[in-house]
C-alpha cells in the first residue's frame, strides 16, 4: 500500500469508525458496549494518526479524499498544514480514548457515559471535518459540530457551575461562529458553494471597509476560539469542567483547530497581513499570555491552572504568528519562516504536554477525589509512577530542557536575536519586547508548573481523599506516561521534526555586525549546526546526571538512610502547617500587584477624635475586576438594555401590532416605489 | 594581616585540636572512659573534627549559657577560626550543644533533636544544669542531667561556663578523644 | 589537548576549585570584620565530613527529595562544563547557548525548590517560595543581558561572547550595563547579598538555606558542592568577561593546563574579594523591595540593547 492509499483509506476510515463509536456509545446500556465504543474511538484515532503520519513523512502533495454531494460539492482535502493538525488531533484523541476506557467507567456516576462517549466522538469528528474541509459550508458545519458537542461536554456533570461555564462558552463560541459566518459571507459574496481557496480571489474587489470588517470578523472568530485575550475569559471556566479526557482534547487540540483556521484564512486571504493586525496579534498574544500566566499562579484548581496555562501558550503562539507576519511583511522571509517553524513546534509540544497534564489531572482527580490544589499533597509517595510522568510533563510545560516546548523557545529566541540584525527599528523594538516577554513568561511558567507539581504531589496530604489515594490503574497512568515520553522525544529530536511539521524548521540568518575576532575562535561555536543542539543538550544533561549520581555513590559508600519525622523544632507539625500553594505564590502576587491584584482598602478611623494614636482599622479585600467584569458584562448589559427597549414593541396590544404592520407596509412601499 | 599569619590560619588543620595549652578548670572533667571510646570513634570518623557544625539546643536553661554561646561567634572568640560554626538545623549538625537541666516539657524535644541529627553526632552538655541537673536536680519539673535523656560525650561545667571555658572544654574533649 | 579533553579538564578544575569560593568569601568577610575567620579550605573539610555522615530523611519525603540533590549537582556540573570558565572551545562549548544555560540553571533551581517543599516543613516552603520567585524574576534579566552580549559577538553561545570581553567591552561600551545586569543576576542566583543572607541562622530570613534545612549527610554535601560550583561558575564567568586572559584553548599542552589553575584561583580570589566588599558594605534588601533589584537588572540589560541599537550594535 502506498502512502497515498494509506491516507486515502485512513482518514475517511477514521471518520467512519468515529461515527460507529458515536452510535455504539448512544446504544450502549452496559460497560461492554461502551468499551466497544471506546475501542472504536481508539481505532479511528489510530487509523487517522497513521494516515496523517504517512502523509507527512511521505511528503505527499495535497490529496483530494472525497466530495460528498450533501456538502455543496466541495471536496475534502488534506495538505501539509491540515495533516499536521490531524496528527495532533488523532494522537491526542488516541490517548484520550485509552484514558476514557477506564476513566469513563469509574466516573460513570459523575459524567453519564451515554452522553460523554457519543459526544466525544462527535467532537472529534467535528475537528476532523474542520481540518479536512475545503468548502466554506462544510467548514462552518463541522466548526459548529465541534462547538456544540464540546458545549454539552462541558456541562456533562450537570452541576450549576458547569452549566454557567458552559453557557458562557456557548455564548462566545456562537458569537465566533456567527462572526465567521458573516465573514465568509462577505468574502464569498454570499454563495454557499464557495470553497475556502476561492475566498481570497474576490478580496481585492471588496471595498476597504468590507475588507476590514471581514478580516476583523474572521480574526475574532478564531482568536476567541483559541482564547486570545481579551476573548479568553470563557476558557479557564469551561475547560476544567469537562471530563479530563475531553479537557485534554479541548486544550490540547481544539485551541489548535482555531489556530489552524486563522492560518488557513490568512494564508488564503491575507498572505501579507497589514502591520497593524500583526502588531495587534503580537501585543494581544503577549499581553494576554502575561496575564494568563500570572492567573495560573493564583488559581487553586489543578485543571484551572492548566487552562490558564493554555491561554498563556496560545497567547505565545499568536505573538509568534504576529511577529512572523510582521517580519514577512517587511521583507525578511527567512526570519518569518523560522519563527513560524518555532510556532509549529510549540503548537506540537503544547498539544503533547497539555493533553498529558490534563489526563494526569484526571488520574489525580480519580484517585484523590479533588482537584483543589490546597487539598492535595503527598501523592508522590502514593502514586510514584504517575508523579514521575507528571514531573516530566510539568518540566515540559515550564518550558525546560530537554523537552519540546524548550526546543521551540530556543528556535524562537534565535530568531528574535536574528531580528536585531535586520536593523529595522520596528522589528528590533518588537523583537526586544518579545524577547523580554518570552523570558518573563518562561520564568513565570516555571513558577506555575513547579507550584502545580509540588503542591499536588509533595509533602503531606492535606485531605482525607489525598491521604487515601493510591496509584491509579495502568489504563489511566499509561497515556500520561506515553505523552510525557512523546514530549521528551520531541524535545530531543526537535531538529529532525521537520518532516512532521507543515514547514521545515530553519534557523534565521544572522547578519549582525561581526566583531573583529579571530576566525579560529569563532569556528568552535559557529561550526556546530544549531539544529543538533537539543539532542546534544539532552545527552549532556543525561551525562551530568550520571556523573552526579556516580559522585554521590562513590563518595558516600554504604549510605545509611534513616527515616524520622520532619524537623519540627520539637513541636510536632502536621499537614495543616505546611506552606500552601496560595502562600507559595504570595511574593509573586505582591510583586505583580500592579498587574493582577486583589483590591485592598485599609481604612483607619480615630477612636477618639483628639487622640491620633489609637485608631480602629478595617480592611476590605476583593478580587480585582478581570476580563469578565470589564468586557463581557458591559457587552451583556448593552445587549440586555437593547433587548429591554425592544421589548417595548412586544406589549401585547393587538392594535399596536396592526399599526406596526401598517407602518412596515407603508415603508416598504415607499422604499420599493 | 601579615601574610604568614594568613597562610597559617588558612592551613588545613584548625587550631582547636592542636592548641597544646591545657584547660584551666577542667582537670577533673575529662570524659568518662566509655564516652571517650565513643567520642574517639566519632572524631576519627569525621576527619579529626576539622569541620564541626554545632546546633544549640535549649533544654530549659536560664539563658545564661545561651548568652555565652552567642558570644562564641563574636570577633573576640571567633569560633569560626576553629572550623566550628552554628547551623540552623539539627540535620546539619555534627555537635549538639545542650544547655539547661532537661525540664520535662523539653525532654521530648531534646530526644527529637537527637533523633533528627544524623549520626555520628557529638553531644556536649554545656553548663552545670546540663551536666548534673545543678540546683534543679530532683525537682518535679526536671528530668535531670542531659545524659538521662541522650548519651553525652563532653561535659563543660560552669554556671554559666565562659566562652573560654566552652572552647577549652571542647578542645579538651576532642583532644582526649584523639 | 582535544576539545573533549578540554571540557573535562575545565569541569575537573572548576569542581576542584569550587569549595574555595565560599571559603575565600567567608575569609575575606571575616578579615573585613576584624576577625580571623574560618580556614579558607574549610568547605573542603565540611563537604568531606558530610559525606561520612548518616542520611536522615523525613518520613513525609518522597523520591523527589532523594533525587533532587543529584539533579541540582548535575545542573551545576553541566553549567561548569559548558561555559568558558577555564577554557574556550571545548567540546560542549556550543551548548553554552544563552537559553540552554538559563535552562540548565533553572532546572537546578526547580529541583532545589522541589526538594525544599517535599518534607512538608514550613521553613522549606518559605525558602522554596522565595527561591522560585527570585529565579523566575531573574530569568528575563539573565536572558536579556546575555542577548546583548550575543548580538555583539554574533553568536548566541556564551563561549563566543569572550570575543567581546575585556578590551571588546571598551570598544563597545554599550555592553557594560549588560555585564552589570549579569553581575546582579549572579548575586541573586547565588543567594548572596542583597537578595539573601548566606550566613543567617534565622529561618525567617533565609532563602537558599531554608530549602536545605531537611537535608543531611551526603545529600547536604552534594547540595553544598553544587552551590559552591554555581558560585565559582558565576565568579569565573564574570571575571572572564572583564579579563578574558589565561583561558585554555584546544591544542594547549599540559603545561598550559597547569598554568590555568593559578589563573583561575586568582580570578576566584579577586571576584570573591569584590563579593566580600559588596556583602560587607550593604544591607540585605527587604523581600518586598526585591522587585527593584530584579527590574534594575532587567533594565540594565535592556539599556544595553537600547544603546546598542542606537550604536548599530557595533
């Protein structure tokens, strides 16, 4: 079978298997059939994963798969860009299905499996369809399938909080879908049969206002789905609510589908993005990432921390995209493609580690029955294997060597340094801001991930649930470990990841003024190809670890280890006296109080008017207004206000309605004549 | 500082063990033979005590001994020149300096400190209270001398012993062990 | 000498000399205080003594606590091998990429923090929280300062930055703020004044030391060695940026290698003397005022970039 045949069979096969999975899940009354449904889900994912890998590794040209007549005739097409995202989707959904096999059964009381299994299949199918659609109508259809199924998945546990979060999510998702519909309508001239590729052709004919409107609407649709600030407020509410394997799909893949949409539309419609839009994307991405990473350090629920971290990472992705577009528009295509390559590597790495972390959070939730970080602790002794995998994933998310996200950051920083060599003030200024921002984000992300891991897994358990937790069963543990290993492999083998990515990884040309240095001295560093460095770094780290371990072994032979209780100054301590996650990030909250703060008001009043020394103090403390209060609620208030005005029309008086009809008729006649 | 003195004081061997002068007051307070054997084993295992880190444990003293221990760190006595230093955790300690007659409420804490310190660990009873129980001996509130709770290797009597006494006592004990 | 051997020799020399660094700075500080102070070579004996002791581990601690010292030492060792400290152009020199170096150091900090949190002691938690804050906030300053040097030298590897060290700094004075920023980062990363007080015995004022309170015996020895290596690494790096003399090159003979040791000792002595002056001349900052320190360091790096841009990075 050639690679082309594999792709042509594997991708429709995956969709078909998922349809069967949805049917089996709907029909299932017992665990047997449900397991069949999970097996079908996994089989579909495996088939799709193999097909997309075959497409990428064989470097196939864009392939037409099928042209179903019901979707207005536009065929399904797979190319390098969509195959990359298909690979992420199928890889993560394979792990999610493996995890859900056991998790779905054990948590059946909380998340009704007859709802979750078929909806998960529809959700995956929706993302699959979005990636393959070449027609605008099917793109929109599958986009909606993805949004609506994930909306129901968010409220799968049926609690009031989940419903609220899901409704917020639905509102944003539908606003985005509406914007997309209108945007495509404007671009495509209102035709339902238009293909995506044709959207760009009519663009020059549009008046500038319509063009900007369409650009704005499409950008809003994709960035709101991907959680770019300030449209991110739904994300940390909605993602943690879904069952963990669905959270993994949402954070690991669905956000990337939005990135895919943005890339697809910009590559078709605006190959040269105007500077203003690039700068806005970069600024919003970086600013949102900064706020998100600080929020990740304040959040107190594991899955919420992870959701904030997703906002941060996607913000970084948008910042990279914006900077790449800027560099491209200013005539530095090598720089642009280098940054774009780093962005794809980051997207890849984020899908792996975020899916792994969400699945791991699910395993923790499964064992300890709580995701509140202040109620956890002590799990490293109780779940040593899971904790090892989670430590690796946390380091990968940090981003630290030798994991994938670090390799992406590495490439990005090289490109940013190269941007200083362009000598263009705009590029250098944005590059300097991004460099500082990326380093700041890296530091804060390390803080957040250390906090997440340490307060979940270390010290003494702070609740009965955590105390009684045990190592999760292998089906819950193994997908986490596999994703951790995949993240490690991506980090180590990053230079050779190009065949999997939509564009090859390159190193930006570096033409900064060379110092008058002896050539021999420079050869030592310049000769080694930069691309091999991640592997070398990983090997060197491993070597250093072995050396350090051997040093400890040789210098302290026959090491005696005695276990006693933690040093307590003679006064027994217990878990309630431990440092808490809130306390851990207290210095950070204090240092960054100007960015994200709680509002604290201290009021002192004299007890006796003549005595200035004796005062009565009171303190007021509340969470500062976030995006919800500042942006979402005013919009909601505006819409409600308009609705209230419009309600005046609907006053139930029949004569008024007749009068309205008469006025409408007269107006129509006046316009028509 | 003259170079010769600098070099000498940088030498590998701290001055503590090799002072050569005999302590003034401590003729009768040499460690008991069985303690001496234990101490000898410890000190020879720790490179002759070139670097010893001290954790001070208050087991109910009047604070007089603490004042003297604090004085050890000042520029006059400067025990750091002897390779000794005070540390913040018994986990780091090679020497526990226990002061005070062990009162009942602190006996557990003293025991816990001893358990918390990695062996081998030298225990020094500083002051009359720690050595014998002193005037509190037999009181209902007091367990008694330190050696009724944990093994003691060196005893430095005095109420309180002066910093000089403490240094000499330590020197004598360690030298006796060598 | 082949590049691989060069790296090994540098690693060996730095590790062998590392305990000298804290010994020297304690000694100099004591002299400045009018004391005789501890023997300069005391840290060697301390580490040796600790290796002979028992390991006491908290009952609450997990495998992370046991693994942390090895990881911290590995981080320090790797940084000591890749950076241009005693030699240049070693086999691992390309790994001295500025991001790799900051990642390596950050890994060490992360494991130190995890080890501090694992026993569940409030002291450890407090130290860990502060250490993590310091490391996280110093990251941008480190990256930006090194980036300025990288742009000047045309390579992201710290090894190549030696091209613009010494006289190169005088030719490009816009790099001086970046070196200053790096010095501030060095003070913070090594838990020295004005960020931390390395001599304190009061748990509430500790940063670095508080995380080590639960470690004993060989574990503690490894951690003390690791922090000594890190101090020596930063000291030699800064010294080399100012005076890049006496660095071994590939092809150097054993005689040159022997001469590199006194050169390194001299550099250590001078930097540690400077550190002792800094530590004796100023008070520790309140924790709440540390942002001024962090942003000061970052600002120095950005100043370099800004002036460099105006100078055309020449």
